[in-house]
C-alpha cells in the first residue's frame, strides 16, 4: 500500500483547486436537477435558480407521483401483422430494463468468464487462438456494422426481441475476457487437480471449484455491466424499438411533446427516477466497482 | 502401465469433448455475429436494394463512389470531418492529460482523493442521457438566469447561440469522460515500483518531475492502449449529439459517429443500408492503418520503462 504524500507542492495545490472546481460543477449540476424536479412549471418559469417555493412539504412532490402514474413511451408494435400504436407504461419499462440489463449483464459476464476459463486452464492450442482473437478484435476497429447486424437479426426473426438482444450479448470478445483470463491464470491448478482426484467431472470442477474462486471478479463485472446496460438507451432504441427500457423512456421524454410531461421539472423527475437504483447499487458496491480493474484481475 | 495410459487417454478424450461442448455456442455466436456480420457489412457496401425482387443485388462500386463523392461535396460531411477531428484531438489532448494528472493526485493519496475519485467516476454511474438532459437545461435556462441576474440583460442560452453550442457540447464530452480513464491510470500507477519513487524523492525530485519522469513512463503502455483504441473514435464518437438533439442536430454540429447512428436509427426499411455500410467500410479502411500507425509512433518514440 502506497503511503500518503506528506509534502505540499504548488503542483498539487493547482490540481486540488481544479478538482474542487470539477466537483463543485458536478454537484451543482446534479443538485440543480433534483431541485428543479421539485418545482411546478410555473414556479420553474419564475424561479430557475432558487429552491422550490414554499415549505418543503409544499414542494411539487406530486411530480413524482404523476410521472410514476402517467409516464408512457409511445411505440409501434406488430400485432397480428398490423402495425399498431402502443403506449408502454413505467411498469413495463422497468420489466424491459430488468430483462435487458439484468439478464443481459449475466450473459455478457458469464460468457467471457467461461470462455476465458477454457483458454486459461486447458492445454489446447485453440486457447491461444482465442486470446489472440480477442486482442486482435480489440485493436482492429470495425465501424458501421449495425445495418448488417440488423439485417441478420431480421432474417433470423430476432429483431426487436429480447432473445435477439441476449444473442448479441452472448459474445466473449472485449476487455473483460482479458480480465478473467488474467484472473484464471493466477489461480493455482492444484484446486482443480484435487477435485479430479476426488472424481469430479470437468463441469463440476468448472462450476463448483474454479468459478467460485473468481466470484469477486465475476460479481464486480456483473455490476459494471448491469449499470452499463441500465444506462444504455441507444442499443435498445436500435435493436428493441418496441420494448423501451427506462433510459430509452427518459430519452423519449426529453423529446416528447405529451401534454403534462413536456416540462423541464417533469423531465428532471424522470432523470432522478432512473438514476436512483444505480446510485443505490453504486453506494452498496462502491469499493468493488471502483476497485483497480486490471488485466491481471481485480486488485483488492 | 497400459491401463494407466488408457485411463489417461479416456480422460483426455472427455476433456476434449467438454472443451468442444462448452465452446461450441460462443464460437458459433462469434462466427455468425462477428465474422458473418462484418463480412456481410462489406458485401452490403457493394449491393443495392432491388424493389422488384425485394432483396439485395450486386451494385459494384456505386455506393462507395457515391459515399466518396458525398464526403467531398456535401457540407454535412465537411463539418463532420472537421468536428470529428476536433473532438478526437480535444478528447485525446485534454481528456487524457487531465485524466493523468487527476489520477496522479489520487494515486498520491492527496487530501480528498477518495472523494474526487467518486466524483470523477459519477458520469459513469449516471446515465449519459440523464447527464445530458440536466446539462442541456442548465446551460440553457440556469446560465441565462445567472447572466440576467448579474448584468440585468437577457442572455441567450449556450446551446441556442450558434457561436457557443459546439464548444458547450465539446466541453461536456470531455468533462463527463474522465471516469474509466482515471480508474485505469490509477491502477497502472499503483504498479510502479515504490523503490524507484523513493529513490527519486531522495534525489530531491519535485512531484511534477516525478510525474513526468517516473509516472508517465510507468503508465505508458496503458496510455498507448487508450490512444490506440481511441483512434477509431474519430469515426464513432457521437459527441452525445443524439442525447442532446435526437435526430434533429444541425449539420454544422455533425460528427461521423452521429451520422452513422442517426442514419441507421432513421432508416425504417433496408434500402439505405448499403449506403451506410459503404461509409462503414471507408471509415474502417482509414481507421485500421491509422490505429497501427499511432500505436507504432507511440511505442517507437515514447519513453522506455526500463
């Protein structure tokens, strides 16, 4: 553990001042957002900067109730071969978010974890090809393949379905493959050997011995992926157009002209509602999420 | 002995079977959704949609020629080129520089480093669309109100004025983009040998000198990774334009990343896909050698850690 720096230099004073300004700008922005969410539209028009008018119990807490009750995303769905307009309420948005972010994060974490285990712990040459493939695909940028991806999903009848979104997440490419690979390389083979001697099968060794050994890394990556997918609105907008998630809903609201919803305070309410669950997750797993992620695993 | 080798071969066969069974689906997914999709994307650039048959037919180089012509002639692409390069240079220059300096401050465990780490990471926790919405109304409404309060004159919002909106969005892109980099650099700095740092301190090196001569070379490989991967961002960085404007951004704000996403998003039929795919192919052809050139330059002329 590195010891705390004792001396103070002009360099650190300047950096400290810049960081204080940065922190103030961030906190001010978030505070302004929450503050605005508690104003009526009339109050906001007259008083953009100050606290909401009146005593705290008279602030526009109703905005939250209104959004939770009446906020919807208008989409079009194919029903019996006919394109039909449908309004997706907040409960369905929550369900869609859990389907997309919850199951998606499990798939997007378990696949690289298992494939990296196979590459790290089995003495087949193919493992080296897998690692090289991941590195090459990380370095070589391929741009603009979405049209082709959508065309393929449509031809497989997977477009605009959760199954299609999960199939897209079912890939082992990316940085987290290398994180898991480094972690498994660091785990001694003796645990597996002991289990083999006891007559355990390959599947048992993988699921009950090796993967539990990297459960800290696994949980961290699941959390990171969950937050990433929870916040993502562009992929659902493109691949799940008629199954809006909460982030998609907030984006939709930001450009919406629906009466009663198209005000700045209401848009801020939607923002706060989307942020609260991930903030709770962040507070609970803060140390894990901000742990030092490295290619050799996640340092404690 | 023979019994032992038979048992060994049986175990190896089981091992191979398990290996193949577990990897089959991920490899199939990779073949279809990476190799297949990207090959199809290349092919799509040479095809056009035929309304008669309702399928794609061979179109030779028509799409590529059209895309190249548009890239040169259309104002939208001229501003996309300019904006994409500006965004790339600013995010690389200021984004990486500040991220390194902030990481060094945190790595040295200076006063408030834990708090600043959380604050710098905040834009990664809060959805980008949420950050954009709050920021958008803040620089429009709160900024105008502050100016009015201070000067008594009405002021245009920073996004409403054509003179300030690009700078305002660019500032947001850099301002909200430190989180992951700071985590990675802090982690890499933690791997620098303490004895080297202690030796420098005994020799009387100032923090700035230590940062320049020890810390930067110590995290050089991480930095090269960020810069190398970042090259493709010239063509993919949307500068959050979709979150700010949806499909309604003015042409003078366009970046290539925004153009690509917006085009796919707006296209309701497959007729426009070959045209978009041809841009993808052109950008990939430029980005691949550029990525390797940047990597080579940084490795060739960067500091040597030994």
